[in-house]
C-alpha cells in the first residue's frame, strides 16, 4: 500500500457545524454561557461534533474552513444572493471568532479568504489534496455533493449523534440519480431558496430532475428544446440568462486563492494550550475529550 493511500484528510465546514451546534442546543431557550456572560453553547457543541467525526473517520490530516463575511464574488454577480437571510442570533455572533480561537488552540489550521465562501475553500483544498490523499468533507450542506469523486467523499451530518451519510459517486448515483456535475445543473434549473437565487421560474425539483435525467445536462436540454412540452420550453427560453447565472452561482470554485501543504495540517493536538482554553471557557468536562489523540509537542524555540 502506498503512503498516499494511508493519508486521510478531513476538511471541516466550520460554519455549517457551528450553526448546527447552536440550534441543536438553543431550541430549549437555555444557552450555555461563562460566568462572565459570554455565550459558548455553539462552540461547546462544535467541539463535540468535531471529535465525533475525528473518532469516526480517523483522519491523518485536518483543516477547518470558514466564511469570511457575507460579501463574496457571488453577491457581486447577483445582489440578492443569500439576501433572504436575517441577522445571526445575537448569542451566536461572539462565537464566530471564539470557535476559531478554540480550533487554533487545538492546533488545527483555519482557512478562509475574503471574497469567497467556505464552500470554495473546501472545493479548492479537496481538489488540491485529493491528488495524493483520500479526502472527506464534513458538512451539512448538500450543495457539496458536486465535489464527490473517487478520492473525495462528502460526509453529510444528519439528525442525531454519529449519524452520517457518506457519499461517493456510486452512492450519489444510487440515492439521488445524479452525477456530481448534475448536482450543479439541477440547481441551475430549480434555483435554491436557501441561497435565494431563482433558477428558471416555474421549474421545480421534480421537473428539473426529469430534464437532467433525460438529457444529462443543461447543454443537453438546450440542444433538445424542440422536444420538450411547450410550457417547459417557453419557461426555459424566457429565463435563459437566469438559468446560466444560477448554474454559475451554484458552482463551487476549485480555484480559490487558498492552499494547504499536508505537513502543516497533520492531526496532532496542542493539548496543553487546548486544555487551557477549555478551562478558560469553563469547558472543564470537555478536557477529557482531548485524551487519546496524537499530541503536538510545542517547540520552545519556534518562531512565534
């Protein structure tokens, strides 16, 4: 077995997991806070979800990717992109920076770039690292399924603890009847209410799926417009610009200006610093979660 087949990189969709942790623990109305009043429920839950995934997938390398603000090239292309989303809950806002402090304290590399979404960082790193490693993307976002390949698996977190759907091309085809590029084309036709772009007006998921399965791609559909029912054809013809724009908005970039050398993201915890941070945040009960993982010894002579 070659060395590369032993490498397993876990790329973590940090914001998706932080939001999941926040809502999983705040729906009762009780929000965990430090004695000083700093909300920490999302960060606490993030750590639990994170280590659940580490223990399940046993990576040799780990990176966390983050959004860096709401303005990206997509909002430049389409001003209403994600424009339907309200402000984040007040108790969550201070935890955006706090969670990155915690992952950094654990020795995990945080990656994000202004103007791009975390999705694009994940897509770019998956593309770069999958040439000589097996890559797992941990997320709750089904848009990521377009990144699936023979060496990239997308791990969708489902409801409940340790409940994952792991997608490779065969599972994607069996479960969704789609190939990875078709995930993008489907969004071109049907749009995405969560991200607030419309696709082709009047075409929903059922029709979009039927079109993609019959003609394989947006190009295939456009080459066969005369074969379509008149109503469907007229909807597409009336909305061609939005069809192409929606597909572009749905496309996760694999050329974002980010990179990661494998030697900088090996899975080792800076245990002392992490334990100190946990104590500072009054996460005493979580310190034991750090046990049993490879530890990165701190070099007292390393440049700060």
